[in-house]
């Protein structure tokens, strides 16, 4: 038997290390250490209900486990063979306990290729990766295929860059392979920076060898002997596991000189990012690795022609690499049979926001937003109404009810006014103000712009200021026109992908929620009730019984009134904190 | 050469492969507005960060607009440079840039010569939408002895960075902070004074706005002249006369020596002298030092440091005090002409006038910003009183002339005062790269060989090549001369000397490209480096027209040694005309 304990960053933050220790101790105390093994794996994806403990072979899925649950799990499940009922996942719709994780709505529609080993193997043990066909793809490539044949497989598979751009990976490799140079580089872009996104982190934490293997394959294809992983320093666990994995691969002769006796040399080093979002843009990333300011430069020249240290460089994202070994092993046809006409394979998304099942999922391209949100995601929290879903992070846009049934792929999302991006997916309900959502993203891009080009440096700031004015009730209809013109010009003139997409949250909300903008600027109302400046708290004298609970809880003494007589809120003092609203037992406080 | 054909605004053009759209359009006579872009053709410098986004154009088949300054032409490309979409984008971007730019044009030192102002006019900007609630990025002002950084006015064109890092290899300026708060600043956001800045002023020379300007001393100069208890002397550097006219609409390369003297007299300076006199004096000291080192070297003295390096250029002095601290005993110990003049003015000339040094105010007019710093150095003061009180630039002088309502073009030619106004052709060429060493050769040759030169012009030492070398035959003794202008070239040459690869007897270094004629205090060239060439021609014209062209033949120099100094490198000369250098490296980055 195997007890898989999630060792991802989220579950570790909720003491999963201690759960694993306790389980091991408990097994040892019962002299069962040879019968059942405790393994700390990468992320299971179901972060909403972490920490997760999964028992194999019966797929029992325990959620929200605490260290003190360890004795019971061992005693009941391992020794007596009875499931610990209270820790089982309850299907929120059917209100039934789910015994086998395969039947969970969260997993049913998922298809795991990039995440194939996450939540399954111990990422710090290369043998477990090898046992799952690890490094076989590299072996096959080095012994049976020449670089062009390998590139052809990737091209035929239809794999497109998962970092956001969606550029065909095989073509990228081919360009880099054709550029002649004494030295070339393979770079893995692990500078994941979208707010709320953790796809790359999970892959590196849960299955670092898949990225290492793919980088070596890429090195063979383009003729590079050096690989670099540009990873953000805020990912200490991913860095640690990547380091362990690289060292193990070196020990096994899977990195270094004369790999598998084929004469192929390849090694990987790490470079740490200092937390600049723009360094996810490949030219900025390369400058950062060179020790220069993390700033993008005009393309062309593309990195495939002149990249790191002026040499041809192939930059791919973590998730893109993680797809490569299965494609080599199972074939291009297998991979291209999954997905839509122009977007093949699967995509990992980080589900977040007002959704029941927050977590990391991998789904085939072509699945609809409705399936993702309502089946995998388990629908909207607290029975609220779905309002919008934001995809593509700060570069993406907000999609609405009418987009729920379009099949998700690179081109459809762009056509709908958003984009795939790196795979962030934030769900919003009726309480979310779309102007505020746009403002949130602009706040992010203002902070993260490098400042090199004027439209992004100043334009995003002005967009933010306009949105801020609108949420404060100071906006005008003219401002909406300005927002639109400014957004279009920034997109049209900005230097790099950051600025060229940063107005997307504004444009998509203007397109899909124009009435909400108008409500802010004309009626000076926030329909979602989120913009504080546009709210007013009043007491309904009919409903108020004069219990004084509101007045006693008001932090600024804005409420006055005699006992047992209707109270009143002074709007000049009120800070709209909502404390009175929370405390009133008679529903006498109204928000208007 | 491989070429590509493309269409710009419905016109066909064929250009070499790799040509940018901007240059291809220029070939067709189509003027695409550029702001951050700058090309100094003769120096091989091109600044094209593609940051301002003013030069964007429409390229058929491309999703977004392309920066024409940095997008290469491709075969069959169809470009439109002035469509509605482009015009709207340019205007909007310009409005954005202006929305984060101070509106104090009335008092801005760059007003009237500001490229941002010109562009706003060109693009017809009449209002900045939303200005009343637009936040401005603000940054502390940084005052150094030579340069003021007012980066609120920085538009991130990065020209200063290109000059400071690529051309000069000084590395004092680079972009710091992110996004809206991004500015160009020294490392760790130190003040310029704590950075390796040499005050060469090349950043100021290319700054399109008022973000980088010189420290203005004109008010102090006026006050000194107005003070009845002060005798105010002015000295003018050789390069000033070859460029000042540009500020009054005269063609680059017009010599205005006589008008300049007349103007200075009208402004009210008591004595109009010439730094050229001190340049001749410099040659006497530096030339003698060269011959002294050379003779001792030939006699087998192993302690002699060769090559001798010129030390006239204060930015160059700052540069080696920061970067070549192991070679501080290599440069000539001779002071620069500005400082030699000050020292002589406040001793020899003060004695002649029967005045105390405190009653004298020495003003210098220089093509240079580093001179402002140089005259404030402690070693050039006597009891706190500086040998040179104020150094103003060519631009500041032009401003003074305008302020005094002098019709410059109509001025008669006048002569400098005596004795410190007499100079030779050798002194004039100090203003151009190679000039100092040519002047030194003219004198050293005659003293060493005891023969008169048959040909005074050493054309092999002239030119705009960044690093040059020539061998001059000193009557059978070959003297190897090296010349570098631009600190990046100086660094290259010095590194060769340090590693023992180069074998020179004497090296001339000027910090600014072209020498003093291209100084940071000269009229702005706005990216047109042909102006620097025209000034150079003017300098050599002035030299050719001078009756005396060798420093040691200057009668007033001869008299100065007879009456006052004794002989070159005498004890008195040493005391007044020589200096020593400091290790500045340790000063950097220590708050």
C-alpha cells in the first residue's frame, strides 16, 4: 500500500510535512513500515481541500487532513481496512461521500499529460520518475532519431507554446537548429508571474525530471550543450527540487558529457529571477540572465537568431517542456488526436476565484468553459450567480455567460476577446465589480511595467487613474471614450507583449460590461456593490428597533440615536466598513 | 551588397539589407518624427532603444505598429508612415509623455532648444487630456559641481546611457526602478558626485530635454562684474571661438574670435584674456616634462614612466583617477590650461596690477562641463580662494551675449588684452583631438633637435578616427605618439598600455568625441555630428592664419619665464603650474 501525501507548496503550508512524519511514525509503531509506504508527492491540484492524503491502490482521497488524523488513518484504513469516513471528499451537489478519487467531479474530465506525475511520484527520487518511463524519451531520441526527425515529431504533434504566445514549438526548435553557431542555449522560462498562477511551480515541484529530460531533448534537436532554467527566486521549493533532480540526473549520467554513451553533451544550470513580471518576456528574460536590466528589446532579432550572450537560444515555458517526453514516447498522432484543430493536447489551468474547487487542473483543449467551471470547478461558491471568468492573467480578458460554451483553445479565446495566457482562470460572481477587476489588473501592470517604452510606462498609469476615478464616482462618459482610445493605442504601440496586452482587461470589460461602466459614471452606482465610494449605508427606521448594536460596533462613532428608537448614520463620518451591516439582527441596515 | 525593395507611402525604394524603415523613408524624403532615436554618424553611435514609440509606422500584415527606428526593411514590405491610425497613435503617445513632464518651460534651461517642446509643436499638441488628475513621477534633483539632474524631465530616451556606457565607458548612468517610477540614475541611486561620473557632459550634450543640464554660473558672473571692488578677468578656451557663432545662426565652423572678444568687452569684463596663452604655457611645461622623461629613459633610467599622458582634459583626469588608479604617476603633472591661467593670473598678473588675489575674479569660458568641477578642486585654491572662480560654457556665454542685447553678428572684430591674451597657432589646435600633442611635438622637436621645423603641420596626427597613432622622426629618434578621443577609446588605449601591448612615448587623450570642439558645454548638435567636423576645420584654419605657430615662440611666454617663472619646470613653475592626482575609486559608493 502507498500513502501519498501532497508535498506541494499549498499543502506544506498546512503542515503536510508533519502529516507525512506522523504517518511514518504511526506505521513504524505498528511495525507496518514494510507493508505501507508514505510518499510525499507533488501537487494533486485539489488545493481547495488540502492537505490531501491519497491511499493507493484503492484511490481513497482524504481531504483537509490534519497531523492528528494520522493515527486514525493508519489504525482504521491500513490496519482494519475501513475508510476514515469523516475525511472523505463530499460531492457538494449530491451531498455524497466519494470513495474513489476517479469518481470526483474535479478529476473526471481532467486529462493529465504535463501533470502526469504530479501527485503520483516522489519528485525527489529519480528512480520513481524512471519507473514511470522517465528518460526513455531521451534515450529514444539519442539512439533512434536524428535531430530533424525529432523536430518533425514535435511539429507534427501540433504542440504550441504554453507560456502564453502559443507559437508552434516544433517550428521554434527548427529555426534555432538551423542557425549556425559555436554555442547555442536551451532556456526554460520558469518565471511564472501571473497573479494566482502556479502551473509551472507545480510541475517543477511535482515532476522536475520531465522538464530536465525535455530540455536535453531540445538541446539535442537544436545543437545546444547548455541549458538554463530561469526560475523566480520566490519558488524556493521548486528550486530545491530542481536542484536535487539535476544532481540526480548528473549522477545517473543523464546530464553531463556523453549522455547514455551517445557522445551527446548537455548540462543545466539555474538562474534566479528577482521577481519582475516582465522577465517572463523572452528578450527581457535573456537580458536578465546576462546580468543586465530586465528589459525587453525589439524583435527581430528573435532569440533563435541572437539570444543569450548573442547566441541562438530556444526559450520554452515549463509546461511546454513537460509535454515533450510523452509526445516522443506515444507519438505525434496520439498527441494531435487530443484537442481542437489548431490547438492540440491539453492545457493546465489554475482555477481560482469564486469557485468551489480552487486548484490546478489539466484538461484537453476544446473543453468548454462551462465544463471547467461547473463540472470540474464544482460551480460558483455559496450558490451565487456566475458573472465572468478572467483568463490569461493581466494580459487576458473577462468572458461572460455567452462565452461559456465555446471550446477552449488559443484561437477561440483570442476571438472572444481574451487569451489563453499561461493558464490563469479566475471566476467571478455577481458580487464582483468589473470596473474594479480591470483596475486590479492595471494596478498589477503599472507595478510590473519595466518603464522602457512610453505607452506602457505612462499609458498604463493613466488607464489605472481613469479606472480609479470611475470607481470613485468621479468618471464621465468622456472618460470611457478616453479609456478605449488609450487602450487601443497602448496595444498598438507598446514595445513588448506586456504592454501590447495590458489594456485587454479594460477592453474586454468595456465590451462585455459597458452598462456597468455607465452605471458608475452616469448613475454613480456600483451595481455589484463593491465600490465603496459609491455606496451609502442607511438605517431603515421602520426596521430599526433601537438595540444600539450598530452604534456600539461602529469604529468611528458615525451612528447616533436613543435606545429603543430608530438610529441614524452620519454619512460624513461613515467609513463604509460594513460593521453595522454585519451586526444588525433586524436587517435594518441598507446599502444604497 | 544584398538589397531589399519595399514600398513606403506608395513609393518604391531599394535599400541595403538591414536598413531600418526610418532610414529608408529618409532616402525617399519622407520625414518620420523621431524622439529617442539619435545617430552620431561620424562616431558610429546609434541610440535606438525603440522606447518613445513616436516613430511608429503601419506595416502591412503586422498586427501592431512598428517602430521605424529599429525595424529592418524586408523584401516586399509595404509601409505607411502617416495614416490616421499612426497620427492618432503618435499624438496619444505624445500626450502621455507630456502628461508626465513638468510644465515649467518658462524657467527651464532647455526652453527653446528642447526636442520634446519641438515635437509637441510638430504633433500639434494643444492640450493634455486628464492632466488635472494625472499623477507625475517625481524624483529628487541632484546637483553636482558640473551637472544638474532633474529627472522629472527625463523621458527615458536613454541617449545619456548610450553616451555614458557605450561611448565613454564611464558607467555612471543607467535605468533604475520600474514602470512609472523608472528613471536614469547612478547605481544605487547615488548622487552623481558619488558616482564614477567624470563630468564630461556628453550626457548633457545629447539630452533632448531639461533632465540633464549644466550648472549655470551666469548670474554669479554678472554679479562679479557689477561689483566695483572686483577686477574681473575672462579667459576663453580655443574651442569656444569655433562654435559660439552657431548660437547666433552662423554656419557651423564659422570663426568668431574677434566678435567674441568684442562681446566680452561689452558685457563688461575688465580684461579679456585667452586660455590659448596658458595653452602655450602648458606646452612649455608638458613638452619639457616629455623631453625630461625621454632623455632620462634613453639614458637608461628605469624609474621613468613612459608614455607620458596629457593632462589638459579634466574629464580625462577624473576618468583615470577612477579607473586607472595604478597609473596615477603616468600622466603629465602639468595643470590644464584653465588652471595654469588662473594660477598665473592670480600671482604674476595680480602683482602687475598691484592687487591682492581676492580682489581678482577669474572667469573661464569653456566648451566643457568638467571645467566647472576642475576649478573647484581643493588643490587649485590658495587659502580657499580658487585660481579660477567661475567656469561658464559656450552656451552660457551665448546666453549672456543675448541677455546683454548685443547684436553679435554686427560686432567688429577686436583683439584680446595683453599680456595674457597673446597666443600661437599651437595653442588654438588644443581644441581639436590631436591638437595638444601636435603643439607639443612642434615645440619638443625644436628644443630636442635644436633645428627649426621645415613643416609645421603634422597632418598624420589629425582626424576623427577614435584611436590614432603616428611615429614622428626626432632627427633619427622615432617618437611613437598615440591619440584617443572619447573615453571609451581612451580606456582601450590605456588598457593596451597597462598590459604592455602598446609602445608609445606620448599619448594625448580628450574625453569628448572630437576633442574640446565636441565638448559637453558646446552649442547642442542635436545629433548632427557633421557640426563637430566643421568646428575642427575652423580650428585648423585659425592655426594656419596665426603669425606665430609654435608655443615657445610666444613673446609673452618668453617674457613670463624671464620675469617670473625662470625656466620650465623650475621650482616656481612646479609650484604654480603642476599638480598631482588622487585615487578617487574609494570615494565611490560610500555615502
